[in-house]
C-alpha cells in the first residue's frame, strides 16, 4: 500500500497532534521531552512534505488552519481506533495490569475505598493502584485519573458514571451534649440546638421523613467546617449536633462516644458515583476495578 512521504513519518504526525492539542510549541515540546525549536522544525518539515499549511503563527498564539483542523481530527479518529485495538489485545493477552489512578474524597477514600482496594489488588496482582485523596467537598481535580469516585459529576468531558448507591448519613452528638442541652424529641426541635454544619458546600437544611411527608429542617450553629472530620471532632468535644456520613463515625458510635438520633426518620439523598472514560474498549484494570467497586458496595 502506498502512503505519502508525510504520512510515513509518524514522529512528525505525533508532534503535530501534540501541538494541535495544546496550541503551543512549548507545551508540546515538554510533553515530547524535546525543545520548542525541534517541534517547530518538525511542523515546518511536515507542512513542506504535505504541501499545505497546518498552523498559523502570530503574536496572539497558534491557530489551526482549515486543513490543519481536518488533519487533526483525522489523526484523532485514527488514534482512537489504534488505542481501542491495543487495549482490546492487551486485555486478551495479559488481562488487568499496570497502574490504576483513582481519586476520591478524603474520608470516603480512607473509610470505604481503601479496604476495597486492598481486596481488589489481592485478586489482581498485576495491578498497582494509586489512590489520590481529594478534599471532602470541593470538586475533584480530574487531572490524569482513570477513575474518579465522587458525589459530584466531574466537569471533564467524555466521562460516564455509574451509581454506587446512597451515602447513608446520621444525625448525632456526644452524650455530654445531650446531658447538658437535652435530646431533641422531633427533627423540628433541632432549630433550637447548636447544629454544626458545612455552611459553604453542604446542605443548610437537614432532610427527614415524617409520617405524612418529607421535611427539611433549617439548622444553624456556632461553628461550621467543610470537613466532616473536623465536624466529628467538634461533636466529640460536646460542641453540638452534626449530620455526617455514617462511615465517618462508625467507630465513635460503636464506642458510644456519639449517639445517633432520629435513626428511622433521617434521610440520605446524597449519592456516590464512579466516573471513567467513555470508551468502546476500557483497559481491563479500569473495567475490573469499576465492576468490583460497584458489586462490593451494592452487595
């Protein structure tokens, strides 16, 4: 099969794709571990061999020509097909292997994902998992991860998600707090208590189910935090009532350092999802991890 000289030089095509992606010789050079001058030379040589201009250069930066945009899109389509083939063959030949990069919120990563990850690695010795811990509530950084476990959908395009189920929450306080201020008999009485909450990204009204209808109780308190761990520490010191995920206070409840109230009427509308790239052929390490986490949490 005959190919033009330009299309036989995959190194220059690869350089062009990097430049087109970043719209920068400098960033492309950094990714390719070479100098910007080398990148610029490769693009000029590629344009000369093709016979048309790919990139317009100006003081405002780089812009693809119509021909350049067309070639870029064709290259991307070809690379996707190649990547799908390589992934499919690798899955068939070797199964799950390599490093899997996972991101999750701090307390969820420690309390829920870490134990499951240990079991997953034991079953898949060819896989190494890097579990990156993000802040509890802010949106995940989404940079270079194979899997993102979050209660918020990442803004990165091209991701699909699977629901992992509700994040069970509990309303609780220390025995010392209840002895000093009394135990509320109804959710509405929480309005008169010192409720410690996340005033920035968390719910300002706590959800309950009464006999007749759902109920949202607006809460306020003398202190707040974006961290569930901090809220738990405040509650342990008798500062007030908190509403946090059950997994963050399981040990404190078992040790009777915290007491749960409204166990039957407290609602948990928050849900956790696992996000990963939308692809016909996911690497076996990613697909197996997602399936394992999903089946484990829904068991």
